[in-house]
């Protein structure tokens, strides 16, 4: 936010202007690389086309869902290579950790398991994972569980308790707390908004 104004800065004050990104039709997110204004450096981004049904008077929960964080959804395989960062996990270790999380999301996953997948001690794994992913392993795992819950809420008729258990949360309340924290709405409201 711009200090004292209560408004968010324009995307184009940070990145080179590319209006074509927001003219795409359809509802599917797509991966891009945004060029940082005044430099040759870029960052991967996930762009969600504007929702034509959303108006200024739309429900704030719908706006939150439209702008929800989906860091793990960026398909970096379709993007040009980023400049090599120093430190952090190797690309192979990061890939193994992501694959392990995807395959075992509904199970109990602890730091020692993830560190073992990466071939590091827990201390080094936590530090290097955060350097590579920009978030802690715990936050990453919670984010993946919330994303999987979102998919299940839309694609299945399972109860909230069944979905919570299937994605690795202790119970429905545990899912609801993290879901509201990350998306600004409850799982029930999200499911209702998608039908």
C-alpha cells in the first residue's frame, strides 16, 4: 500500500506495462514473466484474466478469491529461464520436495521428512527452502493444502470435514482457519460462490 493513501500502487509502477496480458478471454490462469521497470530483470507471475461478472459493487469475498495467492500454480516450465540465484535448494532438490508434497499432501508431513527428501539436515533445509521458495516449508505446505481443498470444494460434493481430512488438516475447523486466513473467506462461502 502507498503510505497514507489507503490505495495499492499500480502494477505498472513496478513492472513494464503490458496491457495485452489483461485482454485475454477465458477464466484460466496463465503463467508469464513480468519485466521489472527500468531493468532487464524479471519475475514469474500468474495472471488471472479479469472476471467480467465482477463489478465495483461485487462481494468483497469474490474479489479476494479472484486475487488469491497461488504461488505454487505458476508453471515455470513454460517461462524463459530466470537469472540464477545463489544459495537455496538446488533445482533438483526443490523439484523432489514439491513432488513429495503433492503425492503425500493428505498425510502427516514433518520437516525431517522434507529435509530427507532434499538430502539436508532440518536446519539447512528450512533455511535453504525459504531462500528458494520465499516462504517457510510450513507455509508452503499449508498453502498447498488450501489449494487442494479449493479444487475439491469445486470438483466434489464431499463434506468439509472429509475434504479437510483428505488434504491433511486435523479437522474442519483447522481447514477453515487456514482457508480464511489465506483467502479471506470460509470454505463454505467459497464452494457456494463457485456453483
